[in-house]
């Protein structure tokens, strides 16, 4: 099939321009590919090359590549961005990588209790991270880099964060949890199918 990056780029810039953007090393299949938009750029993780690619949304050209480590020792996967930082999940190790969007430098590697799966940035820059294997959501304070955890149903994957609520999909239990962003407590869960509701 076509490279995964090409499918993302078609949705982002249109079919006519996707081939132009998918140049350099972007033309081959990636082993793990996530995308985020913010801080004036489009950011794409390359797990195979242990890098984050920066794309200019105006010119649709690759304008940078951030090297996060030696391939095989770090595997950048899920990614989220706020005004100043990229937050990148390491698919091999229980940690995040904070990258300065202006300099491209890794400025912190806060540890987690489990390998991260997905990331979202909520109110006040708080970073919410699901960990599929551990049935956890980690809550990272961007100032102190300290984390707390919230237990959720089995197999948490997708996460979306706002100022007041955080929503987490538990893929193995077919449920969605709503977490109070202030108290960091699950306040209600929703089932995909009525017979699964409790």
C-alpha cells in the first residue's frame, strides 16, 4: 500500500501537493507515524529514524528534522504540541521527550510509570498521556515535570483534553471515561454498547 505519510499529507494539503511534500526520507513506509499541528508548523514523528520532521504549512516543504536519539534506543510515536513545546511519546521506554519548538532541542525527558500510548495537551499546558498496557493516564505538570496517575478501564488509547474535561477511550472495555481536569478523577464512564454499560 502507499506510505502512511502520504495518506496523512493528502488529508493535510491535498492530493496534488502531497507528492511534493513527501520528499527526502518521507517517501518510505514509517514504523509508527503520528502528526500534530501547532507552533507554526506541522510535526510528524518517524519511529524508524528516531526523528521528528518539521513541515512548513505555507510552503509545504520539509524545513527541519529533529534527531531524538539513536534508532532502536528511542522510538518517537504519539506527539502533541503547545506554543513552546513538542511532547513526544517514546514507544520503547516509559518517558516523554519535551522538545523546544524554537530550537529543536530536547529540553527534558520526564519519566512515566508505563510506556506512553497517546498524548494530549489540555488547559494550563497540562499534558495527559495514556498507557495502554498499564490501564493508566499520566498527568504531567509542564512546569515541575512531576506526574500523577489516574486509573481507567482496560486498554486506554485515544485521549482528548480541554480546559475542564479530559476524555479517554478504553479500547478493551469499549468505554469512554470523562475525567475532571482539576480533581483528576474519573467522574463518569460511557459504554459503546448499552449492554456494556454499568
